[in-house]
C-alpha cells in the first residue's frame, strides 16, 4: 500500500478532484467510469477507493462500501483486472496494490444481502472464480433458498456450497484443522 500512496503523491495536482461526501470534502482521482449514469471509481491520495460522480457526491474514504459499488459486478473479473491494469499504466501506479485494495469481497457481500436478483446473480458469478471467505460462504444457504434469487442463481449458490465443502474445509473448521485432517 505504501508504494501505491507514494505513486499517487507523484501525480500532478491538476488530475485530482474535490467532491462532497457525507463526511466533508474528499480529494480523489476519478479512474474508471463504470456506468452510463456517470458513476466513477477512484482513489484518494491515501490510496483508499471511493465511488461517486465527478460533478456530485462521493463516498467518504474508508467508510463501508455502499450499494453504489454494485455496478462493478456488472463487469466480469477479467474486465475489471484489465481496467485496473489500464489505470495502472496510465498513471504509473503499482498494479498489485490497486487490485488487492479493491473492496471486491465487500461488494459481493452487499450484493448477496440484497433482494435484487440481478445483483445476487452477478455476485454468484464472481464467486465461481474466487475463493470464498468464510462469511461469504455462510451467506450461500440463505441465497440458495431465497425467493428473491432466481432459480438459476439458487442453483448456482447450491453448486458453490458443494464446491466449498468438497474443495476445502468448511469455514468454521478451516482454522482448527492441520494438514492431514487432524486438529492442531
């Protein structure tokens, strides 16, 4: 993260924008236009991601991600990586810290907790190619039985639950098991 902050500090001050947030003015660098309605993802000089509109309000840095982040899930993961890679090259920012700092798991949690079938399905599609953190894994049974999720999404959640128990230990036993299957 320090390499990202150092790289951001070298950027020309004219690329930065000031926008209002719920916690006062935020200085940020709009990096990626993610929706036709003018929503951008960007970074603060401290390397924290924000979402908002150039001519409007942005999320406060460090606050829990809001539903404003959900449009990220409309792009497939390789597209997101490509966009972040482009930004990395354009502004000479280190790629790995950019990718690692994106709040993907938080965005997936928001989507799975909604009653919106589109966001639930998009989150599940992202989860198919990712390792599921324990708390996200724990959300899958509710999604698998939710009427808010479409049938295809419920089936996808069931497959992810099966994959979770067959590919690796269930989240509650992951930390307590040593290699070879015995408790440490």
